[in-house]
């Protein structure tokens, strides 16, 4: 009977190995699936019989083939690649915006000063004076449309941050729920392989939103924190991310973590998609909004101050050409309702005298203090803005290619170890099927021997 019992253990063990192989083959195309192996161990004899070869074989466990270091590398590179991808997308949009004809302030400045130069030939000409007013209005429109576009992008970044935080909170809840399930199934000696794969997948998605760190716990759960240390998942307990609007700008926000009735302020960079959104707002949109405000105010003040020194065709003191709201100059820049006759291009009221007009033309070469660009002409300020954006976009492209390559390498390293290899599993099927058939042959032989023994009586 021991021969049959040994063969039965072989049947059961190889049947389990075939089941594991079948599971692997079924999930050959499942993203994030970690292949499994049936771990076998020889059974010793049930007594101290020196002539007993043993008791057969048993499956001691189903091993999930994985290396947590490689998995964590994919999470870390996920954050870097996600950050670079989002930042590159944003910078590319900004570069395209600044390069569009309708937003080109340099072109608007050039046409305005060209109209001033044309009028210097015949400063008393009403059509030429009207052209100056028309170009001034066109330039103010360029300022407003560019500023409105930046503002719309600024608001869109805030909306995207809100969506990313909502997605992150959903992932955090799901990770905590799977933590609870893993602890429960591990406590009953079940196989948590599918749950572990699901948890790894969720953490991988979370790492794309923010940079995270994880710590294995003795009960099988995983502790998840932000890179700066604030808790996101502790066992089966989940935190929630929240955006706290900046008092000075409703579209900027600080990130907070709310956990177990406590609120933790997140300091430093958070990485991932949310980090890229904030970095783009702080490093590009806000500085350029400030620069445009400086440029608009400087242009309006320079023109209005110069015109105030002259007299119009009716010998009246000069009046302003531009008007704006000091709280937001570039978005509110506009022209006043003055007529061509009211342009004060002469200091003495003589229609043929164009000394004030020459002063207006000289503004094109005048340096102004523009935030982020120093003392420069208005034309150079915008050109520097365009050039700086191009440089940042090229650098963002390089960063994206580098981080994407690292992420692909990390994923490949994980897959080389954990992903299902169809050829390997096909070979395993043959090995375990042959072993199963061999054990059936042992049972058949044992039956023949038993029948032979019975015929002796």
C-alpha cells in the first residue's frame, strides 16, 4: 500500500504544479501578473524503518516569483517618468502658445513703432495718427489674449491637480482595502498572490501621481507614505490628500494629508503628476504673468508720460493713450477714447513739429525693469521669454527621454524575473504532465503486484 500512497502524493503534487502552470499560461497577457511556482518537498518515512525510501512528495507552498527591490524600482521610475512627461506636455503647450502669431508681442511692438515712424514723415496726417491708435489697440489686444490664455492654463492646472488628487485618494482607499484582505488570507494560510499583484499595480498607479515610499509589515500589509514621510496607508487605514488654496492665488495650492483626524502639511516637492503641475505653475506661468504685467504697465506709463509733455492739433495738453488696472495691467491694458487730433505729438502745438513723436519712437530702445529678465527693452523681454521657454522645453524633452528610458529598463528587469514566459511554461506542462503519467503508471504497477499476490491464495 505504501507504493500506492507514494504515487498518490506524486499525483497530487504534479496536479497542483499543472494547476499553477495553467494559471501562469492563462495570465500570459495580464499586465503586472507575477508568475507562480509550486514548491515541492520530499516526505520522509512515517516511522523509523531503515528500509523505507520515504513517503512521497508534497507541495509546501505556491511561490510568487518576484523581487520587491525590482518592483520598488519601477515605482520610483514611474514617479520620475510621470513628472517629466507632464512637465514636458505643459512646457510644449506654452512654447506653442508664445510662438503663435496672435500672441507675439514682439510683432505687435514692431508694428506700433513702425506706425510711429511712418507718422514722423507727416505728423499732422490724420490717417497716420489713426494708424498709431489702431496699432496701439492691436498691441493691447495681444497682451490681453496672451494673458487670458496663461490664466486659462493656470486654472486648468488647478483643475488637473484636483482630478489627480481625487484619483490618488481612490487608489489609497483601494490599497488599504487590499492590505486588509492580504492580512486576512495570510492568517488562514491562503495564497494571496493575486491580491499582492493587484496591490503592486495600484501602488504603481499611485506612484505616477505622487512620489511614494513603502515599507513591508510583518503581517503582510504594506505601509505607504509620501517621499517626505507623511502617511498614506497604514495597514487597513487610508489617508486622504487635500489641496489647500493659496490665499494670494486661488489656482495655486499646498498639499495636505489628512489621516486619523490629523492634518499634515506636505513640504518640499511631491513628485509625480501633481509635482509637475505645481512646478509648472510656479516656474513658468506665475513668473510670466508677472513679467507681462511689468511689460504692460511700463509700456502704458512710458507712452502716457511722454504724451503728457506735448500738445495735440488743437493746442491742448496731451492725454493718455493707454489705460489699465494696476492690479492686473496686462489683462486690462486698453486704449483710451482719444481721437487722432488729440494725439500730442508736438511739444509746442505746431503740427509740423514731431519732437514728442520722436520721444515716443525712442521708447522702443528704452530699458525697463521686467520681473525675471532684469532691465531690458520690451521687445527683448518678450524675446527672452520665448527663448527661455524653448530652452526649458528642450531640457524637459531630454529629462523625459532619460526618465522614460530608466522606467522602461526597470519594468523590463521586473518582467524578466516575474512575467510569464510562454516557452518556459510549455516546457513545464510537458514535465509535470509526464510526471503525472509516471505516477499513474506506478499506481497501475502497484495494482498488478497486488493482484498477483492475491492469486497466490
